[in-house]
C-alpha cells in the first residue's frame, strides 16, 4: 500500500544521502591530505 511505497522512498533517500555524504567526505578528506 501507500505505507510500503513511502518506506521504499525513504530507503532510497537514505541510500542517496549516505552516498552523497560518503562522496563528499572522501572529497574533503582528499583535500585535507
């Protein structure tokens, strides 16, 4: 139902945010080094 769909969207948002955070973190770490 709608709840399941919302959960899927939330999971995608979490994955996307985690991916961005990791990518940005790697970039910042490289800049510092």
